[in-house]
C-alpha cells in the first residue's frame, strides 16, 4: 500500500517551453501533497505544499508563477514548470501525506521522481 | 536547517547488521523520528518512524533513547541492495520534512 506514481519519469525539453509533471496517490487519498527538487549530489529541498482544493504554499525563493501547482483531487497533483530554462534542470519528486486510514498514518510517501533536462 | 545530524558515510559488511545513528537533541515532545532511504535516482523510500517506543517492521528496527535525543536505525542483515543514502527526519505528523545530507551507507561484499 501507499504507492505514489509520477509521470513522466524523465523529460527533455527546449528552453522556453512548459512541462507538466503529474503525481498520483494510487491506493490512498492524500489531502496534502508536496513537491521537492533535488540537484545533483544535494539533498531534497521542499518547493511547495499543496492541499486539495486550495492554493499551494511555496517555500521562500520558489517562484509561484514559474512553478504552477494544481491539486484538483485527493489523488492527483500537478506541477507545471513554465518557460523552463537550463537552470531548472533537476530531479523533481512529489510526496503524498497519508492523513488517516492508510497503512502508516501521518507520514509522507514519495513518488519515483521526474528528471527534467532543459536544453 | 535540518534538526538532525548524521554521519556522512558508513560501510557495513553484507550479512551483518547495519546500525545508523542520528542525533536530534532539540526534538520536541510531539515530534516523531522518521527514517527514509534513497537509492540512486529514485524517490525516498519510507522505512520506519516512531515517537518514543522502539519500533520494528519488516525492513528495520528503530531504537530511540529514553531522552529521545538520539536514535539508531538497525538493518538486521544488510545486503548490497541496502546501499543508499539514509535520512533521519524529525517532524510533527509528516507535515514539514526538512532533509539533511543523510548518511551514505555502502554495503560491502
């Protein structure tokens, strides 16, 4: 149980284009989902927290107009990187928080990640 | 900043127990200790978490000191597949994880 999927697993795009990444909780409902970014040889950095049906909360230094987050249902959140540039190339990882009823409550389960390369 | 400190790296012999320490001297009363691991180019995998009692599951055991200022993750029989970066995190109910650099565990044949 507590499986989180991400799609796509990797994407290459041209500078200036937009890329959408999907995050789904497959066997549980997640009222809260999180988006992280990880640069090579670094740890995960939280970008934003999203609650179903409300606006995402962004961490300091993360541009909300560049990283658009939509959490339209209890099982799906999307991250859109708008006007991507080479410095946005990174490993993007989502997680979903099991608030109740899951195999292990009050913890986060992570997706497999999406590697974005902007040329 | 992360609220935990861990050794940068550790080696363990395949088949032996791996004991990964974590210091969290500023932990507050309602914060849990969580352990995750990240195998190269994958998302973090949940291992175990606990509040104050020792915990055990099919993957590992978590030993938390009585004062809760430190803990140890025990992998009972390490294999090459356990080679990963292990993260120790303290947090209230999984709402605000801050990842430190973790411990890079290398299981050696």
